[in-house]
C-alpha cells in the first residue's frame, strides 16, 4: 500500500503515468513538461491548461511555426537580424526566422503569378479580335477628328478619353499585338 506522500511512476508508450494519493495523471510528456488532467494539458497544478491540439503543436514544434506566422514582416526581419547577431554570430548557420520569410515570399510569388494569369485570361476574353477591331476604329476616328499631337494638351486629351472609354492606348496596342496586327 502506498503512503500518503508516495508516488508511483509507470511508463506507457513513452509517456509517464504518475499516481499519488491525491491525483492520477494519465499522461506526462517529458518534452513539454506538461501533464494531462481534466481534459487538458497543464504545466502546474491550478493553471488553466491547454487543449490537446495546442499541446501537440508544442510537442511537434508547430507552435513556433504558428508564432512566426503571427509576426508582421518588419518584426520578422528584425527578429531574423537579432537572431543572426546573437545566436549565429553574424549570420552563419540556421535561422528559423529565415525559413518563415522564405515561405512567405514563395507563397506571395505563387499568388502574384496566379493573379497575373487571371488578369491575362480576363484580358483575352474581353479583347477578342472583333472587339479589338471595333475599339481600334473608335480610337483612330477620335484621334483623327481631334487632331491629337503628343504635347501637354494632347496628353491631357488622351487621358480624358481613356477615362471615358474605360480602356487605354496601351490596352489597344497590347490587343493589336496579341491578334497580330
């Protein structure tokens, strides 16, 4: 029989079960230093505790990844510089902040590429060969009628006409080039 102050420890699947006269902790994790009790993980008796998912994130290192993702870009770069200065003695070696910066850059590049592709598809759908011919005639008729010359007055007239039409000379040139002439 156990005395009132005695504690038994049983290891099951790498997690320690502790039994004493007051409490039975079904699981104890050495890596995080936390025990399972009352449906959540606790660091010490009486604390609020965290969920199973939060504990798993701590155990696997996902909590740090999530922490990095909460930082703004400027804070992340500042922390990267601090880490290199302190831990890496000037920037040689592994830096966990660099990984997050690279991940964000790659994600942004993919988003920018997909946005660019969507804009190109929309442009191709809008500027069909027939539509381009109609808009080219409209533009040329207006420019001939107004006798547009590339000076300050002419540029102002072009800008006003582009705003009125909702498309501009650059769009027209791109469409003409796309359709071959």
